[in-house]
């Protein structure tokens, strides 16, 4: 079963590298906001896989709070960028 966790972490790492590339390379502000949101999703998924690997659910409150903050932050950033680009 440990190879499943290793493969999952490897896929999350590849996704993280590609997301960082989009974050740095993104031509528009919305691309960067989406990449930052995706990076937070990958971090949450990594913590969830770590919880499954150890069999402990101690970080469940952390996962819920970070996912809620990520959701609210993404919506706020998109609204801000949308208003900023409409005034340009």
C-alpha cells in the first residue's frame, strides 16, 4: 500500500511544479489567481493523503479551515481583479 501513497505524492508534486510554472508564467492576473487556488488545493490534498497514510484525523480541522479560506480568497480575488480590469 505504500507505493500508492508514493505515487499519489509524486502526482501531487508534478501538479505542484506545473502550477508554480503557471503562477510565474501566467499572462493575466486571473491565471495567477487560479494557479494560487490550485496550489492550495494540492496542499490540502497532500495533507489529506498524509492523514490517510498515518491513519490519524488530527488535521481535519486544518483541512476544513484552509479549504474555506481558499474558497473565500479565490472569490474575493476574482471579484477584485474583475473590477480592476473593468476600470482600466
